[in-house]
C-alpha cells in the first residue's frame, strides 16, 4: 500500500479510541514485563514482533551498502544475537519503543561486526527460520532510488509494515463476515479523496445504494484506524506513547 501518505496515514487514526484496557497484553509490553528473562511468553512475544518487522531491518542493512547475501546473513544473525543475549535488559521500560530498540541494537550489532565471530555458530539455528528471506531482495529492488538514509528507510518501511498488518487484519474480518467483496471494492477509497462519481460507481458494482456504500466506507475507515492503533500499541511500552508514535511514523512517510 505505497499510496498511503503521511497525512492520510495520520488521519486514518483520528478520532479512534485506543484499546488501553487491553494494552497490558500487547506483544512488546509482555516482552518488557519479563525484564529480559528467558520466559516462554516473552520469547514468543518477541518472536511474533520480529517475524512481523524483519523487512525494515533487512532494508536498513541493504541501504548501508551490504550485498544481498551479506544482508540476509546479517539480518538472520542479528535475530540469533537478539535471542541469545540479554539485550532486553538495557531497554528503558518507561520510554522503550520496539522500533527504537531494534534500530539501536542492530546498529551496534553491525558496528561491532558481530557476524565475524558468529559466522560458524549460526548455521540456520535462528528462532526465525521461516522468515521470508526469499522475497527480501525482490522487495528491496522496488525501493525508491532516492538518497534517504538507512535510518529513514527503516522507519518508512516500519510505517508501511504497520499499515500492511492493519490491512491484513481488516481483510480477515471482512472475509470472515462474507464481505470480502465490499472490502476489495472500497479499499482504493480507504484514504483517498473521493472523486466525483466514485461512490456511485462502487454502488453499482456492489449492487448497493449509494447511501449504504457511504456508510460502509465510513465503517471501513473507522475499523482500519482501530486496527492501525492496535498495531502501533503493540510496539510501544505504554498507551500514552501511541499518539506520539503515530505522529512520528506519518512524518517519515512521503507527503
């Protein structure tokens, strides 16, 4: 969904109430609450987050000048490093954001050339063996040929990953309710300004009246905003950080 722009990314979240009551069960808060201990729940939560956000890390490594094989090896090696060390003990639990934690930890990992001492040790033993590395370079080839820094590319990919995850959950909801056709028809209108006749055209295809389509689009946007907030909430340490994280992420997206 590259058409998501910074302003519209933010507007999609406007006016949507957070899910603070369930915040204590989000992945990152589970990891932090374990204090870096080798607990099953903490490791599982960390693995879910890493599986979701591996590509921004790969893009960061590639933008630093590494070749595709080097980037694959380093990204996979970083995951081993993350699960084998007590890196989580260094996270400030009052300020910790999963995005910031990963970027700082990965940068230190690369600067220390950890890959040299661990090259033989990895041997495919990463807890993320099923990560989609086969598609990594294919995705990277579609990155804009601009001069953005590795850090900016990382955060831009992070924001788009949040959007993709929110859309995946939204699609699943509509598919489960036998409304996949409505989802697919209205998806292009999710964050775009409505062109004249757009609702009428959608109504004709869906065999609905225009008023019903307008209501359906409003609900789609509201549900997308809710899912997007949930995704953001799962990567920060407290509900108070959600708004700040949303503002930051949409600020790095193209206008």
